[in-house]
C-alpha cells in the first residue's frame, strides 16, 4: 500500500477517535455539515464560510488568536513554511484558513496586522465574525474550548470535493505536512507521488555533523519558521551575529522569556517590536540548557558564515591576479 494511503488511514483513525460523534453523524463533512454563515476576513470583506472558503477546495485550517504569546505565532510561522513549499498550488487548489478562537477581541484590523507579519500572498484567509457563529464553526472543526488559550494547536486538512478530512500537527516535520496536504489532491496522488522525496531525511549542505547538534535541531524546528541566520529578516530578525550585537544575559532572557523583558520595558526589545509589527517573539518554553545550546549554535553558524563570506573575496583576489598575469602574458606576446 502506498505510504500516502497509510497516512490517510492513520489520520482518519485519529480523526474519528477525536470526534467520534462527528464521524458517526455524517459520513462526510461538506455542505450539510459546515455552517455557511457570514464571516469577516482580515481585509474586512464579508464572505460565506462554506460557499466561499470551503466549497470545492483543498484546505488547511488553523486556529489562532492575535494576542497569543506562545504557540499560535509558531503554528502560523510553520504554516508559512508549508505555504512556501506549495507555491505551485496555494491560492489555486490549496487554501489556508486561520480562524480566530477569540472573536470578541480579534477585529479584521488585528487579523490583518497579524496576517501581514507572516504572509502577503494570495490563498490565505484569516477570519473572525460574530462570536457565536465563529464558535459554532470552531466546534464543527473539533475545537470546542470556551477559553481561547485552551484551543487545540492542531491543524485540520480537508478536501471538500472528495470529503476527506484529517487532523495534523503543525509541529510535525514540515515535509510531512506538505505531503499530507498535497495528498488531499487525488490528481497529485495519481501522478506525482514521489515517496523517495517525501521519505528522504531533511538535509542541508552543512551535513550530518552540525545537524546532530542539539542547538541546530531545536533551531530548525522551533526558530527557523521565523528566523534565518544570514539569509535576511523573515517574520523575525536575521540572527546572524546576534551573539555579537547583544550581550549573553539579554539573549538568554530574550530566548527564555521575551514576555518578561517586554514587561520590564526593555528598550532594545521595544525597538525590535517597533520594527517587527503584528507579531511578537513567543514564549517557547526553552530551558536554560536549550537556550545555551541555541546560543552556541547561533555563534557557530555566524562564524561559519563569516568564513564562507571571506572566501569569495579570496577567490576574487585570486581571479584578479590571474587576469593580471594573463594580461601581462598577452602584452608580451602582442608586440
Ligand atoms: C513566531 C515567530 C518567532 C519564533 C518561532 C521565534 N522568534 Fe525570535 N523573534 C521573533 C520576533 C518577531 C522578534 C523581534 C522582537 C519582537 O518584536 O518580539 C524576535 C526576536 C528574537 C531575538 C532578538 C534578535 C535581535 O536582533 O536582537 C532573538 C535572539 C530571537 N528572537 C531568538 C529566537 C530563538 C532562539 C527562537 C527559537 C527558540 C525564536 N527566536 C523563535 C519571532 C519569532
């Protein structure tokens, strides 16, 4: 059996275990299952939940609230990574919907600021609306908690056309989430299924040695959705040389408990907040050991990049010498 089908079966089992009532009541989630109530998008448009956002589409649905200081920014950043990998389909066959679990406070404007911090392209809609109606939609998707902070950090994947629905975790390997959402498309399952690609371990050109470092593993999973080292600002600032530009104690506090730094009106953080609008560095529950590993990884990676950057210059000087030699050689030949 193809791995995709095994995955779907496993996901379906989880789904029916989580909401047996739902699965029993309706053989498929569809027109008669989802509310078609009016909801508001981050752009202030009014749309119908089922007709405009679900009908005939493959969707990835997440649950967020904009004042969330821990997991929702990370969940959303990880979905941004998935979206980066499905550029060929996003806004065409595959759509992302992020539903607030705090409709009382999340106005379209707040959703817009949050959304813009993560993604500016087509195919991703953030929605809010009348609290009762939004809660009814959340409940249909298995998200029944009354308190925003209790909401599930899961995502729901579905294809309205085939009636296949599954739960997934935004903290699974991004490659697997990509595979799971693509797998919702029967055409992709038929023609483009490439198990080797999906099963290949994630590698980068730094090889296995660095990959085994605890700091690198943590960084890749928890920080890389928002930060790069040396590839520019993303959702958060580029962390190249951050161990040089900030002192260790501040860095430690920033990684372990940015909320406390913010509460203390730390000026450095206030400046960063002003630059990175709509999203805050979340409290990610990093221990002192995790933090030390991360700082050591950041220092090492920055040094490695400095070395690499020093090399092209050396090559350039070398090229230049070659050209000069060639030129000299030519000029002696010519006359
Ligand atoms: C959801 C996105 C997100 C995630 C995940 C995240 N950060 Fe951040 N980070 C930010 C933002 C945004 C800022 C800018 C400060 C602010 O506005 O809160 C920031 C700032 C920082 C800074 C200060 C940078 C500077 O220039 O001084 C450090 C250090 C940092 N993050 C480290 C980490 C580490 C390490 C992890 C992983 C454990 C991580 N971050 C995970 C969004 C994120």
